[in-house]
């Protein structure tokens, strides 16, 4: 499996010791050639896996969400990924990478829209079962989903990253960042300085941590660089100050104050991106609670905050408030929170609670999500025709039974849904550490109609991280030594790497 999955060239394993061992085990065994793996084993494994996933999508998917993104390989070939997410009958959140398709066309909104449509159709996924598609904040992606008239959500990670970038726009911060980056680089390219650093750390009783280099493609890497720099400030200053060539990189007290102000404003936020980027647990229902926590606590200006810290917090919160002001996406997030038993209506604007409840009832009615009525067993004749039940002898009690007064009229379907929703909202509070899918697995028999709605909304991804992970896998496959791989083979290898 390892060879088929990663397509290791066969000459890397055909070593004398390996071949001799095979001959000892079985002299008649012939080691398959590289051509066998590329032309027989790999296609067979791909076809088998694809058929298995197709059956799963056909049998287990009532509603699904998706993430998509564009990527360029080392050879600058453009690809578009598609990952779907759904909650199956056992209340497990499934994430499946369907394809990483070669996409050489212009990356315009209308072209991307058609490409995503074709991808869904190739897997026989109905568009009306798509609950939401999560993408980055690119204008072409936003336009594509708008053209297709699909529910959409912009990646929380990208938005938070952009909010922080907007919040730290200041000449003082730019100078401090630049100095910090140069100081870190001085250690990155000198083993002598790293050795001196370790000795000074031990002398000062500091953790023996290496400095962190900023990576533009990684969310929060700049903040991690600043945190580590401040942690190791005394050691950095001593090592850089002892060398005339690097003495100019020693930060001033003003630079350190700026970095401290940035760290105090941004530091508490960096963990939320990682927490909301998981694809094997519910994440979308956390967006409203997290925004509420930012507004009422983490980004609330404190008395001990410096003026720069207060300014950064205000800019970040203002940016997020503006980006999450869209009423359509706000309602989608409200519905997701409503279906999470840990939150329900806690983070929904009180003025909107009744509207969100009415939408839930309307969706269940319009989508025919109500619990199916199980027909009773019918008696079939010899030709398969249903036979009428045998006639019973009429008794005296039958006349009184027909004329007995009815205590109350049966509930309509809307009333049943409203009663179920009201009962759900009155259930005891749930511990925040409880997995909402485990809760729904236990309580679905009590709320069968709402259970369908929960599967629709709780599968939505808060970030586009699943597509980012696909491209990380792709980067490990399309390496410098394998730059001539055909796009179809790249798609197959990524598909198998993510699904086998």
C-alpha cells in the first residue's frame, strides 16, 4: 500500500539485501516492476476507492457542505480542490477529498462557478442538498458562489488573519516587526549564534527554545515569532550585543514596548484559528460565540492597556464586525448555533430569536424533513395485490365507539415541529465540553425532525482549512524530483493519500 500510495520508484527498494531476502522466502516470486504499480495497481486502487466513496455518498448523505480553493503546484500548474463534509447515520462527521482537478482556465468567477458545478455533478451530488460552501475571501470565489446562488461562508481563519493585518498597520509596528525579523534571521543563518544562544539560555534559566521564523503562508506565524522573541529577549540581546556585526539588531526599549503592545492585543486570538480549523468535529456553531467573546472580553479595551494596544483591539473588532454584518451569513450562523445543544439561542440577538425559530420550522416543512411514517404490514395475495383485512363481526360496542366524542383534534405537522423545537429549547443545559454530535446521537429519537436540520447545519466548516491541507499533501507529491507528473496522476495520488 505504501508503494501504491506514494509511488516510490522501484529502484529505491531493489537493493541486494532486499532481493536476496525475497529469494530466500520464495524463489519463484518476481518483484513487480514500476510499470505494474503505475499502470495496474494504482488505477485499480483508485477505482476501488472511488466506487466505495460513491456508494457512501449515495447512501449516507442527506445534506452536505463543501470547501474549495485554488492552488498552483511547483510546476505552476493550477488546480482546484473540492472537499465535502457530511454527518452520516451514526452521527459521525465525515470529510472526504473528492478531487484536485487540473484547472488551466482563467480564474474568473463565472469559470470557477461552472467548474465547481461540474465537479459536484461528476459525483452525483445534488445542488439543492448543499447546505453551504466555505471558501477564502477571494472576490472570484465569492462571485462564483453568488453566480451559482449557493449558500456560502467566508473562512473564519482568513478573516481573522486579515483583521489582525488591518489592526497592526502602523509605522511603529512596521519598524519593530522588521527589526524582530532581521534579528531572528541572524540566528537562522549562523550555527555559532544558535550555540551561543543555548549557552546563554542555560545561564539565564530561560527555556531552551529556538526562535521562530515568520511564514507568510501560515496564519499566526508572525505572532508566534513575536511571542518567542519576547520570551527570549534577554538571551537575544546578549548574543547580538556581543558581536559588532549584529549589535545594530538589538531592539530598543521603544521597539520592545511596541512588540509587547501587539502581543497583548493579538496573542489571545491566535489559538482560535487553529481551534476552528478542525474538520473532524463541529466548528461552525462556534463562530458566533467566539465573536461574542472577542467583543465582550478579549478585544475589549482594558484600563491597563497601552494606547497602541487599545487602537489595535479597536481596529480588529471593527473589521470583524463589518465583515460579519451580512444578514444572510449572519442568519446561517444563527441557525448553526441554534442546532448546537451547547449554545442554542444563547448567542443569537434576542430580537432575531423568533425569526430564526420560524425559519427552522419553515425549512423542516419545505424540505419534508419530518419523521417518516412507517406503514403497517400489508397482506399480499398470490399475485402481489394487497388484500383487505378480514371482516370482523360487528358488536354492540362498535356503535358506541363510533359515536364517542373526540377529546382533541390531532396536531398538524407544523404544530408537531413547533412543539419539538420548544421542547428542544427547554432541555437542560449541556456542558460545553460535550460533543454535540454525541448529544444528537442520543437524543435524535426525541427530536427526529430537528435531527435532520442539525445534520444540515453542523456539517458546515468554519474555515477552508480542509482544502489547505489537500494542497499540503499535493506539495509533498509534486516535488522537484517528480515535477513531470501528469495532472490526472496528481489528482489520483492526492485522492488516495487523503482517502486510503
